[in-house]
C-alpha cells in the first residue's frame, strides 16, 4: 500500500485527485501501477486502477490476472471494479471508502457480487487513515 500511497502523492502534485494503485502478481512482483490521470491524459477512464490493470495485463501477457492482488488507496468506482472482475483479479486491498462513488462497498458491491461470474476477495481499511487524510486535504485546498 505504501507504493500506492506514493503514486497518490504524485497524482496530487500533478493536480489530479490523489489516488494510486499497484497490481502485484502471485509471485510478489509489481506488474502494474497507476495514478489518477484523467486531466493530464484527457481521458475519463484514466483512473489509477485502469492504468495499473492495463500495465499489468501487458506485463503478464494476458488480460486475465487470476493470481493478482490490486492495492488501491481509494475504493474503486463501478467502472474500475467491473474491470477487475473482467480481469479475474484474485484480491483487492483498498485503503479508504469512497462514500459517493464506491463500486465495491459504499454504493455498489460489484467486485464480489453473486450475480457475476467472478468474485474478488476484498480487504479494506489498510492505511485508510493516511489515504483519507490525503483526500481530505486535497479537496479542502480546492475549496479554499
């Protein structure tokens, strides 16, 4: 999660919402990383998770990431949660809940829905206070 928090800090420094994500293969190697970049890339899908999943799939040589663990600083949105299900990610570890747009716990339960063909193991709250503080600071500065 420390690497993901570092990527979130990079996103913040670039004026993006501070969210970072890494994908770790079953053997412990980091095979994908991303930070929020929709403003910089002019791409509404350039969420940290989407960028990390794309990189991981290229590194793995397969769109299926069946042994992978995804570490995110913020609960994934519905788009990102759906992409993780499509990639057959094994486990998702996220820091802070997204009470407005969360697609895993807060608004929807996409990642482990019994309605879908794949369920992801979910662990939440890892370094959540740090991620929450970073997000709160970012938005407080925008409002002042």
